[in-house]
C-alpha cells in the first residue's frame, strides 16, 4: 500500500521550464558568459544551480557563487504571478490524494524558499508541510540523501513511499533510497530516459497517480 509520496517540483508539479530557461540565459548574459541555447538549459533542469552552471559554462567555484547569486536575483525579477502554472490535473489530484490521507512532501533541487513561494501561489502549501530544498542537504540528486532524509524526518516507511519526478535524477535518487518511483513524461525528461533509469511506473497524466494508488491498495 502506498501511503506517502515524495514529489519533485519543477517539471512534475510546476511547469517552470520557460521561466528557468529565461533565468539561466539572463544570468549568463549579465555575467558575460556564453548564453546557452534553450535546449542546453533545459537539459540541466533538475540539477542544483551550481552543478547546472558548471555544465552550462564550465565555471570555477568563485564564478559558481556569482552565478547562483545572480540567478536568484534574476529569478525574483522574472517570476511574475502565473509564471509557473501547475500542470494539468495537478490541483485536483493533490486534493484527492489528501482526501485519501496520502501524505505528500517535496524534494527539489530548488532552494526551499523558492519552492515554498511557488506552492503558496498555487495554494498547495498546506498539502506539502515538508519541503526539502537543495539548500538543506549535503548531497543532491541523484544522490539518495533527499529521500533518505525525508524518510527519517517524516517517519515514512520505504515500502509505503513512492518518488514522483520527471527526470532520471529523480528516478535514480528514489531507487538508491530503496523506494519505488513514478516517472512523468510531461516535464523535462523523456519516456526513454525514464525507462532507462528504471522507473517503476511511467505516466503521461498526473491524474494517473490515482490509478497507481488504487492498484497498490
């Protein structure tokens, strides 16, 4: 039986791709670094910011700090209300999961303040009382620490928990923590990459989570 869900945010709950890509490109431009293509930027979504900028621009440690600080400034400037809408069926499905007493948390490569702000805008914050950001772990996706920390602090049993995410980072993180995983195809990953990562289930509609819950009851 599934009693707990650990959600990724970007590409799983919120459709943030356009905003993230714009913020990456604006940051690179402001720091006089090569402005990467939209596809290059999309391929880093799901990584912590420092790792993303290493992949995009090959920056050293000092420049990583500048990139992160600039990105956060740019994000606050670009993040207008409605810039990150929830994916189709997210709101209704989360309400139904809560009605069924499924406990839900977030494990994201965002900083926690950013994820909380977006969830508040979506009016989902009350359903996600535990939000674990990249600033609150020592090891980031695909390392299992975000899941292991959630299991420990929320007293979740691995066999009753699933990880839901859109990239191979999320699937690998869940697998290494010993929990089952759901890959969603409407985010930043592909069905092929989720299959290769070994997702337990792959869905193309957020509402299909309810079918998985029903089948495992």
